[in-house]
C-alpha cells in the first residue's frame, strides 16, 4: 500500500501563508529557493536533508528569540515622569 499522498491544497495553503507574511521581494526569494530545492540543488548541505532540517530549526529558534525580546521591550512602563 503506497504512502498517503500530500494534496496540492497543502502546498497552496503554505504559499498563501508566505504571501500574506512576506512582501513581494521576500516571497520571490523564498519561492525561488524552494524551487531550487525541488529540482535537487543542495546548497552545500548533506544530501539526506538532516542538515537542512537542523538549519531550519536553528533559524526559527533565533528568529523567535529576537521577536520575544522586542515584545518585552514594548511592555516597559515608566514609573517616574520626565523632569524638565
């Protein structure tokens, strides 16, 4: 019995997420890299895909830390008024 096939709608919804979150230049860059991966370009990574997965996880963690720090900075409340 063959494995369950992932539907085209999954790809469409992922591309919609990208289109909504990125500007046109960023979207173009991401989809170009996706196309290159699809045709077999390895970007000097291991062919088994594990290095790519680890890189994706690392970038996501680093990106999340930056966002979290910015969010905390926005919640600072001044307790003393500025003196003139």
